[in-house]
């Protein structure tokens, strides 16, 4: 295996991108923890939401998070093997149900956050 | 009209003389649109260079002997048509991730040991007596494992797997698919005998789901599915209350 094996074909490259997405997400969480730690010094010390650097990094991380979620939920159709009334549920239906659950969970969290902000 | 020709670049390696494998070019006639890479190799062996070594047998995608890297992709050479590559040259190399014995022949001993370790045969706690007649299965029971039984042990999935390339102790795609084939068979009772191999540190948990094994399989088997579903099964066995675990 050469160090550049993952550049040999598109499928390997997309796999590495999928795995790589965990790194910026971990960095984002570390940054958030740091900001929460600063919040112990009072509201003025916590500047995450007002920091252009944090917002820019968050937008980049959102892209990675969306790609990671998309690949994760798409693979659910391969992994989950369930039967209803003795018949296997088609992979496509499993994937659709995952995306639907994702959308509903996102709406609920967004509504809660907006509610708290008010 | 000039005769149509194609260039085949094949790996040559004699462990007694060569330090490293090298490529040798052969310019051969492309006389028939139905010619496959294996036909080209057979032409070279018969008419150009009798010393070229490679494995083959059935010529019809059943025996799984003629797997090689064709322009960097693992393929059965009996199923790789020259017309899909011409007028470009074709580079034929031994399967990735395996030691080379000679030229295009790989050492498959490691794979054979892995295959044997998952006991890919029907295991019964008590033999089903011949006098009891056939051990019948419904179509639904057959459908549970049918696709995994199509595996022909051609090892293309191992050549496509970067995890196996980095760690050849990994049990790998085909062996797991065949283990699952028997674990899902209603006649089999050998799950607990196979689990130690499937669930150990070099078993299914080594797989990081690249998925290329399923892409290159010439028989439509989905080894990536077998591996991920085995992960799910072993996890459920661990977290479910003891009484609901399958025997």
C-alpha cells in the first residue's frame, strides 16, 4: 500500500473524505468546550456567538457535518435488516425513514432553540 | 485492412532472478470482438512467451481462478473484454494485497486459512439422520442467505480492500460473507462456533466500511453488507438480555 492509495480512485477518495469529516467536527467541539469554559468568567467572556472566526469555522464544520450525516444515513440501508409481517423492508425505505427522522429531529431542536432564544 | 492489435503489459516476476516485479509489453492480434483479457494471456502463452505464469480454469466466471488487476481494478480476466479497453493498452498485474509467487500468480494460502477458520459448512449439534429425508427449506429461508452463497472465492474483494492491504490479519470480505451465508441458513447451528473468529479484533470490527469489496464482486455478492450486519448482530447479542440471545 502506497501512501497515496486513497487518490487512486474516486470511491477511495470519498471514503477518506467521509472519515476525515470527524476531525473538523472534533475540533469544533473542542472550541465550543473552550468557549463554555470561558463563560465561567461571565457573559462578556463568552464571545463564541459574536466571534467571526468561530462563525466562519462553524459554517465550514456544518458542511462537513451534513456530508457525514448524509453518508451515515445512506449506509443505514445496508446495515439495517428488519422484517415487517415476515417480509424484509426495502433498503430504500429504511434510508428514507432515517432521513425523515433526521429532518423531524432537526425541526424539533431548531424550534426548541428558537423558543429558548425568545 | 490492417490487422487490429492491442498491447498487453503483464507483470513478470521470477523470485529466483528478479528483485522486484516488472512490466513486459506484448503486442498481440485483437482478432475477435469477444476476446477477453484471459484470451490475450492465453495467446501470449501459446504463441509469444510460454514462460508467462497465471491461474485460470473455467473461462466462464464460475471457478474464480483468473482474478487479476486489469488497469488497476480487480477483475476476473475471463470477464474483462478487450473491446472495452481498445485502442488503449491493458496492464495486467497480480491481485493487490497478496504476495506474488510468480508473474501473475499470487499466494492464496492466507486467504484459505481465513476461509477455513470461519467453518463455511453446515454445522449441526446433532446430525440430521438420512432416514429423516430432506431437510426442507422455504423460499423465504433460502432468500435469507442466497446472495452470500454466490461467492466463488475469487479474492477480488480482498484486492479491493484497503483495510486488508494495511492489515492482512483482517478476516476480510469473502470469509465474512461466507460465514454469514451459513449463519443465516435455517439448517445450520454453528453460529457460536463462528463468532470467536467474526467478533475478535481482526474480525468484522476491523472493517471501516470502504465498500469497494461489494463494488468489485463479479457475482453480485455484497460482502460489505455481510460485515456491517454481523457487526449489528454481535452488538445486539451483547446488549440484549441474555434470554433473547440466539443459540
